[in-house]
C-alpha cells in the first residue's frame, strides 16, 4: 500500500505502468483521462446486497449531488459496523459541468474496479473519488500516491529542478494562506526564455497546516519523480502537484 507507483507521461500518450505489468495507454488530449486506482484489502470486503453495499450505493449519489457546485464534498452513510465514508474532489480549474462529468465516470468505474473492497480510490485528470469503512476525514493520506512524468529531459537539470521546487513551494504558500478555501493555486515562473507552469491542490477536509505539510512532503519527492523532466506530477489521496513548460491549467 505504501509504495509509490510511477507513470510515464509521453507527449502524446499516457502509459500507466503498474506493479503487475498492467499497462493502460491513454490519450493525453482526452478531456477526462483515467489516471490510476487502488483497491484496499486492509479493511476487508463486503458481499453483494449486504448493508455495507447498500450504504455505499447511498453514499455515491450524495457525492455526485454535492460536489459539482463547490468542487469538493465529504459524506457518510450507515452506522457501525457497516458505515462508509467518502469524499470527492474536482480539479480546482475544472468547470462545474466537467466536474459532474468526471464524477459520473469515476464513480461507476471504481465500483467496477473494486467490486467488493471496503476501501478504494480512483483518480481521473479532473477528479478523485475515495471511500473507506474508516473515518479518514482530516487525516493526510500517506499511503495512496503515484508519479507521472514527461519523458523529455531539460538541458540544465540542476537549475530547472531548483526553479521547479521554488515555484511549487511558492504555490503551496499561496494555497494555504489567507482566505484560500479551495486549497488550490496555480502560477508560472520564467526560466530563461521559457516559462514554467505549476499547480498544487489539497482535499478540503484538511486544515491549511496539514495541506502545507502534505504538499511539502510530495514536493520533496521531486528527485524521485521527475528529476530533470520537462513536466511531472505527484498525485496522492490528499494532495497533488503538477508542472509543465507549457500552459496546462484550464481557463474560463
């Protein structure tokens, strides 16, 4: 559960490489691209038509209803020992309609991929959906995490890596100070004749201080994830960042 997965991001295709040599190829231009999922065996499984499944089926419509208007929501259904907790987060630059569309895809997909698991998480480019039999709200998710990176290398890795970390650190401060309730920030930085674009985001069940700790933690993984790469992302269950040398943030 704790090992990070690495995904190679080609300029045209996303190639997902998982531990069991399961390969998924996705078009980068796909508006709502599937990125990764994980089904947890730690919390056990449930049977068909059980109280837990009934609660899970009640939980997901609540998230689908609540999230698109604000981009984030948590919800719970049922009582112990069959209670289920869930959250959904849409990317901070996703429109309400894109958010709704992503959830409409992600929720049935995680039900299909984790048909009897009591806990699971799924990421798309525009959203993530997570559920569990334990109450994980407000806690940093250190377990669920994976990398994406562009296979193209920069000419001066040392300078580029330093500037990338500086931009992401600046965006972390922007996302976690003041009245930034979305815990989301984007920005850009000049590197010679090029521009570097970045994005950071946390799930909004976290306090600002925990969001900052989460982002600082994954920014510290830059050398493992994306050393000298033109673009990269570390995507987790509580926070994520991305950077590229071209504009990738959606605008209204």
